[in-house]
C-alpha cells in the first residue's frame, strides 16, 4: 500500500501548500470541459474533501467518465478554500480504481432506509450508515473504557450453552443430527445423547449466568460484551434475533448500586458520543431527529428518574383516564413499549429506572423481596426506545432459588453449577444487560434497530 493521508487527518492537520495523496469513493461530482469537482470520502470522517481536477491532466477524458460511488486515488496540492470547506485539493494526478456502471444501486433517488436494507452490503457507502457505524465503534470503545475504569474485567462467556439463562424458552437449537434420520429412543423421543455435545445445546440468550459464576466465583466484577440470540417471533423496530449485549455483574452490589452503575454507564456513552462523534450526531439529527442533540445534552445534566413498578402502574392508570393506551394497565401486567415510552418521553421526560416488578413477569434468578410479590428487578427506559436495560439483584439464597426454580418447573440438574454459587461463598450481587443496538438507536436517534447493526437478523431474514 502506498502512503496516503486519511481524510480525517486532512481535517485535523490541514496541510496547506503540501502535496498529499488521498483515496476514497466519490460522493458527488460535477464535470465540465474545463474542470471537474469531485467530492471524496474515505469513511474515516463525516466530512468530505472537495477536489478540483483541471482539464489539463493527461487522463482528464477518463475523469469525465467517473460516476457516483467510483473509487479513486488522487495526488494533489492542498489549498485554503473560500468555499464551505476550509481546504480543498487541486489534483495533479488521478488514479481510477473502479468506475461504477449505471446499475450502481445507490443512485440518489432511491436511497430510503427501507431500500438500503435491501442492499445492506453497500450501506456503509452512505453518509447515514458511515455515521451510524463510526458512532457504534465509539460506543463499543467507550463501553470497554467505562468498565475498565470501574475495575470490571472483560469476560468472554460462551455462545454455545445447554442452559436457558432467561428461562423464557426462546433459544435457537444447535445440532449436527441429521434432520432426515433423527436418532430416537424406544419411546420415540429424540436421542440427544447422539448429538455433537451428547446433550441438547443452544445459542446463548445471555451470558449472565456464566458472568455471575466469575463475579461471585472470585473475580468480583466482570462484564461481557458479545452476541446473544433470541428466537422470539417479534417483528418490531426494536427486536433482533441476533443482538449484542453488554452485561456487567458485580459482587456486593445492591439493586441501588446497580442502578447507579447503569446510569453512570449510559451517561458515559453519551459523553463519549458527544465528544468523539459530534459531526456524526449533528448529521443524523439534521436528517432524522432534530431534537436529538438537545435531548442528549439535557440527559447529561439531570439524574435518571427512579420509580417502583407499583408507582409506575399508578401513574399509568391515572394517565389512561385521558390518554388512550392500546394495552390496558393493571398491576401484574408486563409494561408494553407504549407504556415504557410514555413514562420516559412524556411523563418524566428523561431516562427512567423502574424497579421492583411482580415476580411472575420476571426471571427466576431475581432476588425475592420480603413482600412475597415482587423481585428486586430494574428496567432502564429511555425516550425513543423504551427498554434499554434489564437487570436485577440476584437471588443469593440457595433454598429460595431452588424453590423458585421448582415453582417454574425448571430442570435444576442443568443448573447445578449455578446453584453451587449459592452454596460456596455466596454474596449479594447484581448486574444488568444493556441491548447494545438499542443504545446505538437511542444515541443516534435512528428509529429502526435494523439500521444500527451491520447485518440485521430478524424472523424470515438472514440475507448477507
Ligand atoms: O431484559 P433482558 O432479557 O435481560 C437479560 O437478558 C438479563 N440476563 C441481563 C442481565 O441482567 N445480565 O435483555 C437485556 C436487554 C434489554 O433491556 C434490551 O435492551 C436488549 O437486551 N434486548 C434486545 N435487543 C434487541 N433485540 C432483542 N430481541 C432483545 N431482547 C433484549
Ligand atoms: Mg427485559
């Protein structure tokens, strides 16, 4: 690879009067007999570089045949500019890698977000998606930075598992058995002892149980950040079948410590985005969600709201006298997205942490409260998205946990290692899971989760 300057660096260093080489793809262009303007971007920054190509260049004829999205290398003199951009490049040499033909799918008129999902392999060529994915990168880095600063160790939990971490039965099976010739027991049941792992196995819905074993087992504070898989049949703008989750788990944390950690983490994500992706956020706000930047700055300056589930239901019941919800509100129901969004967007107008849910609508592992009806759970709800985080203090009492699993008819023998934690050096501990795509949605202001993951997996869709 010959030496060249990234366009990001061009704007950082503004090497006026120097000859430099840049490479990239043409965003837009204007050609004439005397000279051409090319607008170039190489993916490292939201800002494009304007290039002037004079007709005196020996291959000018070829330059006039360039089209949108074509790829080039250009050597030229950097000059200060009177135009919108502070600098521009006067080309001395244009090398053409590839000229796009007329069937290039990203012609201007067709680039709706829906259309772009059909050509997801080319999405990063657009301003919108390069902005979203630079932001996604910054949020991933900020995640590692935040938990490292809080003394959490990054733990790689397994993707293949034999246990259902949420107990919700939404797992994708992994098997090497021949579907046409399934081995069966005498009673006719499938004999999984003949399968690859000698038992039933699945893709993980959450790394939590394994994270708990390391947190309580001895590392104290750990976090996972990896892909998780759910076969729930939810075709919505906020569900994916494969999504990335960040799951911290900390020994000696109460639910209140957990809530504090969650709000500090979300604020750190926003701070990092505002600091490192200002151009991207401005662009996305101007296109898709004009109030987004103002809202994010507002969040930085106010504490998250904390409210119990019981209180939230009281509020929603009162509100439903004048506001029509699709799903009726009553104590014991699971909050629907419309309720979650109402609380965060219209009632509290900021991220809201709802705590102490009825045990029937939450997972088996959550710490049971004295009242016998609720568990020490928390959901963090944010404007525009609804549920961003789900977490809890964990049940650390062996007998109570076994009893709850029995009530839910769970196969405790699969969880013997998880139960061991409650026998040997058990401590109070808590954790949560943040849906990483939902965080990218919230901070970017994009309204469909398919637009913040490179290749979305949803029911009936695994293209690319
Ligand atoms: O609330 P959930 O199901 O919690 C857990 O999985 C816990 N084991 C986490 C923990 O305590 N360690 O999922 C956590 C978050 C949700 O709040 C949501 O943001 C996201 O994961 N999420 C999804 N994101 C996209 N598509 C889906 N199908 C999602 N399901 C959950
Ligand atoms: Mg949840």
